[in-house]
């Protein structure tokens, strides 16, 4: 009987994975929530920071650069530990902000949001600075204020250019979400660790987690491909018309 199971399942006993499907559902849900909520929060934070960085504002440019440099040059794991073990213990339960740091999931969300904001600030800053000068001058000649130019010309143009970089950033965020499992949050990797520790196995938990990450990344890539086709189709038409003229 054992030999038949070995031939059917190979090195992995998938029965252990199936028996803990609810754990993997929880892990998948936490991973998706942490990734997309932190990405959305980071985007909201990065918008004004990117505009201030691109404008080279003498007061704000330096501090924002220091913020993005610190976040991008230190590991996310260290940042998460500083928030979960450092700030939470520093404030204490009597602090009015304790509700933000008493839960591991919230601490992970704060750390991931700050990290996403730093990376997205630099992505948007580069895309804004790459806006063609002629588009800005045309908007000025139409009498648009700076806020109208940002809303109707610069930001839409910058977001279209930043789409490919944003897709990579989301993928990196999914991979980085494994940090949450180090502070007791059950993500996909955390579910795999629980399975391995529960049954004293080496492969089942990690390989099943890897497969779930691959499925999630495939869905994200497909989503960004559709979005890029929708918002970059004018560039495709230009390329086709240019080839036809040649």
C-alpha cells in the first residue's frame, strides 16, 4: 500500500495539503489583502511625494529623498521588526495609538504600505519627469492651472508610462509579503510552515506554497497585461502606422 501511494504521489503527500485547505485559504486571503491594501495605501501616499520630488521643491525634496533612500536601502524585514517589536513596545498599551500596533496584521500592513510608498514615489517621480515638455507647454497655453495640468495631462501620461514598472512592483510586493509570516501572520508561506511543522515533513508545505504564489502571480500578470493593452493601445497603433509608412 505504501508503495502504491509513493508511485501515485511522488515525493509529496498531497493529502496533507488537502486536509489543511482552510489554512491555505486563510494564507492566500492575508497575502492578497496585505499586497493590495498596502499597494493602494502606498499609491495614495506616493502621489504628493512624487510631485514634490519631481518639482525639486527646495524644502520638501531633501526630506522625501531621505525617506525613499532609507526605505529602499534597508530590508523590509528590518522595517517590519522595528514597527512590530520596536514602536509597539515603545508606545505601550496606554498610548492612544496602541490600537495600530497591538495586532501583527496591522503592523505588517503599516510596514508594507510605507515600503510601497517609497518605491512608488520614485517610480512616479521618474514617470512625471519623463513627461514630454511639449505636452506641458500646450497645457499652459490653454490656460490650465498647475493642478489642472497635473490632473488632466501629467498624471495620466505618467501613469501610462509607469504601468510596466508598477506590475513589477506588485510582483515584488507579493514576494515580500512572506515577511508577514515572521511576525505570526498566516500568509501563504506561513501556511506552508504550519503544515511542515505539524506533520514533520520537508516538501509539502513549501512546494504547495510555491504553487499558490505562481498562480497568484499569473493572475496579476494577466491583469496588468489587459490594463496595458487598454491604456497603451494608442502606442500600438502608432507603431503599426509607422511600420506601414516604412
